[in-house]
């Protein structure tokens, strides 16, 4: 259960997809199923959200009778998300290579921008999935350019251990919107790009990641370096007017206690 009692106007700047949107009562139910059998491993997580949320359109917005909702919960929440993968590890090999395919999805809402401007139309539903306590990094791409929110992303992962102290992995991810009229949200849960009112493009792009981890002191200390490249897709071209790619890299030292 997530509930807050802020006035509807206090936190709604990013439309109905605003992280922890004001004046809502959101219930979450779901499952996590994990299987390991022989060389195979698989996971399914599915979450459904329901409840009520309050919102008010700005002055001059479409359907002005909606203005001044204040703390009335006028919108019905119905959102869901799922994460799935199946992998196969070659345990008999010295490098223990593992190949996995993944599918991540989180619902969006075609009227998510109803409270942002008149073109957004009237608020009716609140179906954008809310990842209230996000840890998307790695799971939805190292570059953190997509949240578990209005998204559909199939991916493939390959990893191996060339030595007992080294771990190398490669990711390939296709980044897409679940609903073309909702926005593109990044890992921080905020709007990365506002979708045009008449947007029909869903393919954000394709992300390629590679990460190398070297461990010291029996795994208590490790050095990690990662690089990611995002090949721009049709959504970026349509909504930003560019086909320019993105690159991102980092190095870090971490310790286990």
C-alpha cells in the first residue's frame, strides 16, 4: 500500500506519471516465481496496481470543469508490470557462460499529460505504472534511460567468468514505449522526453552494454568498468528531431562488508 494525502496540486508537474503523484491511494499485489533446474533458471514477477488518485487540470486546460478537484480522488488506478527471464548456464565449462533472454513491461496511459496542457485532453484514468522504490539500474539497461514505467523492452544477456576473479557481461536491449501517447521516463522515474500529442512512434532505440568486474580479496573488493551505447530509434527522431546516439561509461571501486 502506498498512500499520501498531499493536495492534488502539490506534486503533479510531470502529469499523471509524476513519481509519487499527490493525493493517491495505490494498492499493489503481485508475485515472484523463481525456478532453477539443472542448467536452466527462470524468473517471473508480475504486479497489479489499483486504487484512486486525485488530480486537477491547470487553468485553461481542456474540459475546464475538471479544475479545482482539490483533494477529491477522481481518477481510477489500473496499472501493471511484469519482468521475466529464462537463462541457461553451461556449468560444465570452465568459464561458466550464461545466456538469457528477458522481457520487461510496465503499462502507460494515453492521457498521462491531461493535467499538463490543454492538448492533453481530459483526465479519466491513471494507468501509468508507478515504480515507487526503483532500482532499475542493470535490469533495464546500464544507461538508466528507461524506467519500469510505460515501457516494453525485450533483451538478451550473455556473461561468463574467464577466471575466478573476473566477470564479463554483454547486454542488448530494445527500448520501447508501451503507450505511444504517454511519455518516455528515465531511471529516476521523471519524464525524460514529453511525447507529442499525435506521437505514434514507440521504438526509443537499442542499447548495447558491456561490463567487466575484477574481484580482489576473495570478492571483498572489486573494480568495475562499464560502457553503454544507445542507437537512436524512431521515437527520438519523431519527438526530438534528431537521430543522434548516446554514449555512457563509468568506473567504480566497491567493497563488501
